């Protein structure tokens, strides 16, 4: 099952970006967590696949794989936990 099928009640072809923007709906579970439910799954299934490319106006770029994003996400979560931040606490980054 594709990742999008887990959280979308139906997936169909859309006729345009506007159609997609106006009609696509997700239906996550009440305990849905994007980091665990999406990123960690992608990191497990495709750790070396390009997930994000950062660029700036000077032309510099840095690529991140799903595996790298999981690694950095886990490091951040561990840091926040060590700082006493718990699930449900409001945090601004």
C-alpha cells in the first residue's frame, strides 16, 4: 500500500492543480504524527532517495535523503526530550 493510501479515503486523478488544491482531502488518524507516520516510513523504505534540496541565491545547494532527515529528526527529538519537552507541549522552532 502506498503511503498516501493510508491517510486518504480515496485517491483519484485530478484534472488540474486547481482541482487538486480544491478537492484533495486527507483523513489521518487522531494520533497521526507526520515524522513517525510518513518520514520514518519513507526513511525505512527508501533511505537513500532524495527528500529535499536546499538552495540559496548564491547557488549553493545541499541535498538530504530520507535517511538523513530521519537521523536529524531523531537527534532533534532527543535534544528536546533531554530539555524536558514532552509530547503535547507547545514548541516554536
